[in-house]
């Protein structure tokens, strides 16, 4: 009789366990390779992917990026600078990293182009004029990931208007002073370190220049040299980059922002025709002034 009772209890316990297990959803994506579905920025004239289409790639050069995945409980769930390439159709990597499941503590961040660093810090030299794009750290919640990238640098664009006495002249060089020569970019949060004094002069190419952002600055200089060797100089006040509701205004050059500098050149002087800040990724609007 006791044996029969024990068997009955065992059968009932097994039935309860089976019912309980039926109510637990199976995570079919656990231990499947992580794939990158998209990686893009708002601006279309970039070398990475927007809306899953390859944009801005010339001479067959593929889009590349460095991908870092942290927080996994085992090596197979982490990646230290895995190289991903886009072949015009999709992103692919020779390094497989696996999704740890719905309770995963994995996080991902990335930068483009691919770099050989083994941590999340990139040494950026301003004269190299590399358009660094970063996707800051976020939680991995699926084996299929979409990355949103932003420009880490600031873009200065000169829009000159020449006076009648200069219409036959061309601009031979444009130099911008008061910039950082180099710095360390932290990919995981798009922050900057190791910035020395901002006293470097950089040359524009085709009236455009990428510069390291300035969290605080008063002004910078622009020197324009004409074909006949005449030189025009202007001092540009740094714009407000703090939020409109901030108690104290902060002046600087914001990352991911394009500043269009309109200058009227002629009569041996430079006159500001209007300088505005426009989105080049994420941006804070602003107006620059000249002295």
C-alpha cells in the first residue's frame, strides 16, 4: 500500500513538473551567433550603412567597423575588436560571438572605420582627417542588432563670397587656428581625453575641415590666402553648445555638428555673412560671430 502511495505521489509530482516546464518559454536565440542588421547615421553622405544600403563607398572599398561586446559570462559571448565588413548587401564577420539569452548582461559598442586597438580608446590625430563614427554602448537584447552611429568629430565648412575686386581670384589656402592637435576618443561613450592646449593650426581641404570637438572655447581663427597672395583674417567666436534652459551658457564646438561659416571677402577685410550650426548626426543649433 505504501509503495502504491509513493508511486501515486511520484506520478503527480512528475505531472506538475511537466506542466510547470510547459509554461516556461524556450529561448531559441540563446547561443546563436549575433548578427548586425544595420549600422547607420542620419546623414546620407557617409561611408557606412543607412537603411541597409551601402552609401559613399568608392573604388570598391568596403565599409568596416570595430565591434566590442562585453559582459558575457564566457569567452564566446564577448568580443574584443571584432572586424565587421559590409559587402554592399549585409554586414559579416569572421568572428562569431554568441547571444547569451534574454537575461544576458551583454553590451555592445562600435566604431568605424575598423581600427587595430584592443580596447575602447582610439588615438585621433587631427591632421589625418578621419571621419570617426561611433555607436555608443547599449544593452544586447537580441541576436539581431541595429546600431545607430554618430560622427565623433566636428565639421567646419567655409562658404565664402568674394567681392567684385576678387572675382577673378581663387582661394589658395584656408587655415584654422586654435584647434586640438590630437586626443583620445572613448568609443563606448563618445567622450574625449588627453586633450592638450588648443593651439594647433589645421588646413582646410575644399573649404572643409574635421576638428576634435571643444567642450569649452572662446574663439578660433581663420586665415584665407588668395591667388594674388593677399591674406584675409577673421576671428570666430565659439557658439553656445549648452541646452537652451541651462543656467549658465557654455561655448564650444559640439561633436556631430556641422558649422557653416559664411564669410564675405573683399575690400581688404572679412565680413561675417552668417554662421550657423546644422545637424551632422546629433547637433545643438547655434550661431557663430566674428571679430
